């Protein structure tokens, strides 16, 4: 049975996004040098790592690994360190570090509401963490100034000069939260928060709940209620001939509780933000005669409301710890805006990254940059390049910011449940990466006797299971840590 619905109605306010508390200084790897690695220790370390990397789980895999003593710079192990790899989300180290250098610690994303006396303008500045609650606060501020606008609500998504997808993103990924449409006017990470419950009987349509409520997209609910104990087979797809419609298919068990947040990516983020804001204005008694339209804010418009995101240190944590693809693209485009030398903010942002690479001693012509997140199939970088970026961060004034923003094994981010019960628990501070047949991790290891180790471990053409790889990584890192 097929049920076609519009997601509309009363807005339910919820704080969907939250910031991860930053690490305390005591959690960071020490800058104090430990005992130097002896030649004998390094030779034994290399023999042991060679054995680990010859395990069956890595058969047929292109392996790149480099590790050095962070404070002394001595190479401890290197294999294919200058080969080019698809980096997946390890590419976020590049844009994050370039943003620290180019944008500064005080950088924020800004969203505004202004008026020319007739129209209202909602202008985005790249804040992925703007929420429906923020827009409700904006509506209350507008209502305090005026309750009637003869013109329209204009959504201004021109800040970056573009809205859409980056080159090399997989078509199959586009309906999902991790591949959202990139837009300077973003809301709730450009996803709809969607929850599924079983219907009243087997075969009946499943029940959907959406937050925030919006008419900016449609949902074709083709999910049926499955038998007790059956498998949840729900999935999201999008017919790109019907751009504004999301299709939900599959079966949801009748004895299941309400699902977690499904988070389909919305097809038009600016329209989504504008529609949610327009509904908020209506709730606050503000009439906008002309409805909702896309456009650009004119010079001289009167500012009614302004919202700043968190500053860059917290943004970096919110970016690296959960590995937020949208933020990677927004950082890259923000680098392009700061360049102010081209209307093509994508190309300008890449130019800033290339200058950053050159400033840390790397040849930018050897790095292929297609996006900011590492989701693109066209991105390429070497383990040595990633290690050099990390070493530059370590030796900069931003060391503590970087260490606090990286996932920590057994503690936070994408490594929160990693390596628990092994010597690597709480001793790996690193950025992970994962796309089809690619697994990467680069960062810092806190050893027991030798101080800190900087490393980059990249795998392409990987086909084995995650459990085997997790054990291999734990053994590899533990070998460095316990020597």
C-alpha cells in the first residue's frame, strides 16, 4: 500500500544538534619528549608491524603507513608513504587545518534577517548548525519590529555563489544525511529529522513523524508494517525527475519501537529554511503577503536579527569528531569567500588550501582537491602529506585546539567505542575516514615511554569486515604505545 503525504503542520521544537564538550588539557598527548627510540627498538618495531600488515584482512589492499617520533621527527615506520590514496574523511584534516590558519580562531558563520521595508530577507552565511529553534527566535525578533510585510520572504543563498553537490560524489549517497545539498542557507544540517513507527496491523502503512514540519519537500511513504520479529528493511531513495520528493520503502516490524532519526537529506536547503521560518513568523503573528521566494538581499536593508555560530575551536570539534561532511564543504567555500579574489568560491577555496599546503612544505600539485569533506571520488593525497599537516598543527600555536577537536579512542567522536580494553584505549587522537573500499586514520598516539607519535595509516581497495580491521588497528597502535 502506498501513502503519499506532505510533511506539514505544527512545529515540534527539539534541540537536535549539540556541541561536544571539549577535552581538558590533561587528556592531550604530552609535548614532553619521552625516551628516544633506539635503532634496535625501531628495527624490532618495524618487524612487528610488517607481520601485522601481512594479515589476511589486508590481502589485496593498497597500504600506506608512516609514523614518526613527533618531537624528534625520526621516522619509525614507512610503507608507500608517498603513494596517492583516496583519503575519505581524512581529507577533513586539510580543510580544518587550513581554516585555522586562514580564518582564525574568532571565525563564526553568520545568519541574518533583514528588511527593506517591504520584503523580509533570510540570508545564510554557511551555518550548518542553524536550528528550527533559532529561526523561531528570529521570528519573535521580527514580530517585535513589525507584524505585517506587504512583500515576500526572500531566501538569500548567494553567499557562496552556489548551491548543490561537489564533483565526484556518488549518486547513490545523495538521499542520505552524509551527502546533503551544500548551501550557505542551511538548516538542521540540511536534513529532515524523520522517525518511523509501525502501523496498527501487519501490512498497514508505517507511521512517520517529522521535525521540523515543512512543506518544502514531499515524502512518499511506501513503508509497510512487517510481521513480529521481522527485519527492518526501510531505506531512502530519491527520484531525480521529481526532485522535491523523498521515497521511503521497505518494511518495519510491528513489534519495533519508534526508530531513531532517519535524517534524509532535503533537496533544497534554502527553501527548507525559508518554509520553516515562514511558519515560525505565522505562529508569532507576522503576516507576509507575498509568500516565499528565492533572491538576494539588497544593499542597505535594515538588520532585524543576527545569529553567530560557535567560534572556530568549537566548530572544529563539531566538524572532526562526528566527521561532518557538510561542514567540510562550508569551510572550503568560506576559505574561498575570504580569498575575495574570485566569484568562484569553490576554486578560490581550493587555491587557499594549495597555498596552505605550500606553506607547510608540501607540493600542492601532488594533492588532488575536489571537495572539503573527502566524499569525492576524485580526492587524492599521500600519507606523508597528511602527516606533514598534522606535524604543522602540532608545531603551531593551535596545537591544543587541534588535539581537543580530534576524536579520542574510547572517549569521544568517531573513536568513542574504539580499542576499548586494549592499550590503545584513550591513547589515539585521530581523524578517521570511511567510504566504499577505503579506510583511513591519521593523528597522534600517546606512548608509554617514548612521548607522542604522529602517524597516517591509509587503506584503499579494502574489502574485509570492520571487526577484523578494528582488531588490526588496535594491535598496530598498541605496538607503538607499549614499546
